[in-house]
C-alpha cells in the first residue's frame, strides 16, 4: 500500500505575470467600456448598470456550471465585473451623491463582508481552492465587490486629492510594487497579498482608462471611448488566444492505493 496525493484542478488560472497583465487590461477596458455605454451612448449609470449586471449574471452562471477552466470564459466574466463595477460605482458616487470617499468606504465594507462570509463558511479565502460552486460563488462575489471598489477608489484619488489620472496611476503602481516586494522578500500571507494586489489593479486600470478617454481639460487624452474599448478588447482576446494559460492546481485529498 502506498499513499498517493491527487491534484485537483481549479477553475481559475494560475496567478502569473500574464494573469496580472490581462487583469490590468481588463480593468482598463471596464472603465472605457462602462463610460462608453453610460456616457457616450447616453444610457446613464442606472440603466447601464442593469444591462452590465444582467450580462454578468448570465456569464457567471455559465462559468460556475462549467466543469473545468476555460480561459476565454473566465476573462469574459472578469470584464463583465469591471464594466458593471464601473457604472455601479459611478451611479453610487455621482447619481446618489454618496461621493467618492463615501462610495469607497461603503464598497470596502461590502468587500470585507463578502470575504468574511467566505472565510466563515469555508475556512479559507485562498484562490487555490476554486473548484466547487459554493466557493466559486464567493470568489466571484468578492471579485465583483473589489472591482466596484476599485472604480470608486481610483476616482477618489484622481479627483478628490488633486493628483489627476496620471498621478493616481503612479500611486497605485507604487503600491503594487510594494505588494510585489512583500511577496518576494517578506513573510506575509500570499492570500492576503493576492487580494490586496487584485484590489489595487482595479483603480490602476480605472485611472488609466480615465486618462485615455477624459477631456484634455480634465487631464485626459480625450480618445474615443468606443475605439479604446475595442482596441483593449482585441489585445485581451489576442493574449488569451495566443498565450497558454492553465488552471491553478492544489493538492487534493490523500488517497490509498496498493
């Protein structure tokens, strides 16, 4: 008799440099795409949020029902969380008058509630264990909350502090560098560092997206939101199609074998 350790595949990708590159591109697309529908097309924040959330609900249901990791499907869900998060945060901050600071604090509390509920229910918030529907539902709820928080946080730093979109992007790049250094050289929880980086990449993408499409008078480049969104979508699709990604893996239960 001997012990064999099985390896169970997760339904989310390995966290590699490619993962973070696509994540930042997806968050930037979420900002330009959300603004294109709510502002350029004139649908407004509320209706745009309803549309994007409905799309998110459909694709995340397909993702959860899938039996294995599909890179294209996974990143489509990520993009829907960023677009819906963009319009939802803008609706709360601007239409409801909560403000960027109030919106950021409210959404941070929501994210902590989701992560806390996940921890209490499962005993872990590690992204290495996303392989059953209940855990995956918590995972996507946390991602949706973090991407919505990131929009409000990016707007707060760029607008309320006077740093502008370029300055805000540099701040978030600096914070991500600190997280990377902590991952490489310090003994911090890798799970905590992952979620910190995941949250910070969203406002980075949001400020970059705003820098691309906002008027020159507001500190942006005033590029077409629709064209910028199409270019970003094409780059993401190219990376997903051409660069292999594999599911994250973790040791499963020990089984006995003769």
